[in-house]
C-alpha cells in the first residue's frame, strides 16, 4: 500500500512541477533563465527510488515536457531516460547519501542535460542560437541551488507521507 501512495505522491509532485515549469518558470517570464523542476525531480528519483518506478517517471516527465515545450517529440524523453540510467549506474558505485554528492550529481546532471539538448539543437539549427558558456554556467548554478532546495522539500514531504 505504501508503494501506491509513493507513486501517487510523485505523480502529484510531477504535475505540480510541470505546471510551475511551463507557466511561472518559463524563459519568457524569467528572461533567458530556465529552471528545470522536472529534471530536478528525475535526479531526486534516480537517487531514491527503484528502477522500474524511476524509469516510468523519467519517461512521463520527458513526454510531458516534450508536449508543452513544442520541441521534437521524444527529445526530452530520451534525455531524461538516459540521465536516469546514468545516475542509477553511478549510484550503484558510490555512497550517494551525502550532501556534497547530491550537489555534485545535480550539478553534473544539469550540465549533461544542457549539453545533450544543445548538441541536438545545434545539429538542426544555427550554431549562433546556442547560448554562450557563461550563460549555461549561470543556469546550471541556479538550477543546482534550486535543485537542492527542492530535494530538501520533497524529502520532508515524502517523510510526512509515511508518518
């Protein structure tokens, strides 16, 4: 029964994050900054959940962002699924329950996502459309900070679900 509540909890969090990401935190409102809440949730799930449930949420997250972003269908699905698999592989090799490890995984996961997406965008579009490295680093640092705050909030909410 707890597994059902956990899945429902993460489905609700995913829908809330998609709504916030596509309305409040879209680049049109924040200038050129982009806070990727669904990516942060996938990173959290890859560190804390089993593989089957995490793959489902990685796919669902990517599919929803593909639908709302207007990007090529499957672009975010592939990036989220590949990131989930990479993080799960890393988690099996290291002790991942420390503050600094979470920060580093968030940081490098967001860099991976930017490099993955912009390498594909640069194939289809003009290279001048790809943002400068300084812009990417600012977004990565901002998403890392927001990501760790989201980790703390999700962990607290998830803990209250079981109490």
